[in-house]
């Protein structure tokens, strides 16, 4: 910038502060618009059958141009995490394993949203009950929503740093007002 002296905080995403120095909160915050631009400039790819990387990162799932859900792949990588959105099985387990509602998250959010009047998934404090979600994943209609998610599109940004992932997932969800993200504990 003209008339302004460069500082350690004037770095592109991926640049780290000087060796031996911790990243500042300011540095983390400055990464958000840079990563957001990178995410939105990426072309969408099909969630199923697409060529997805095995690296860690943050992803945005969309349907017919509507941004629905932001998530992050922090342990298993983007390919494995996005595959989990298209199945109703336990994490990393065989097809017959016990359903885990934290894997096909978006499908279960869609089901819950459309059937809230029929099923009470909240406790007396208004929080979603994890056990209800587990039972929900056993519901025969739930597979309809998994199939719907399989036909959605995704865009992603590869991010290895978990601090940046946490902050960026929240940033994108709030910025785009994705309807199926909530940050309540399970």
C-alpha cells in the first residue's frame, strides 16, 4: 500500500510470521477475507464422483447455487470427510456399522428441518438432543436426504492449520448465512 509501512501482519495466506514468532490474532483475522476470496473463486465440483484432495481444509456445500453448509476436514482430509456426507454409517466403519449423525451432518440437518413438526429433536432447553439425532439416522426416510446431498456441489480451500480452519469455518458460515450450520455442542 502507498504511504504505509509493511509489517509482519501484511502477509498472504500461507505465509507465516517470522520464524520463532507466534501468529497473532490479527494475522489470523487478516487471513479470512483472503481465504474467502479463494473459496468463492474456486469452481464448484460435484460432491460425489468429483476429484477431491486428501488434504485437510474447509468446504462449502451448495445446491442449485444456494450455499447450504460449511464444514471442515481436520482429521481425515477433504475426500474422506465429504464421502461421509454421502453415507449413513459410523466414521470410517463398514456399511453395517452403527449410524453416527456427525458424519452425514447436512443430510440429517435437512431431515430435521423438514420434519421438525413431526419429531421433537430438542430438549426442554431448546438444544438438539444427540440421541434423537442418532435415532433419526436410523429412520428409513433419512436416506432420501443422503441421496439429495450426493447430488450437491462443493468448493473447498486446502488449509492444514486447525486454528485457521476453525476460524474460517465460522467466518464463512456467518458471512454467507448458511442455513444448516449451527455451532451448538452436540
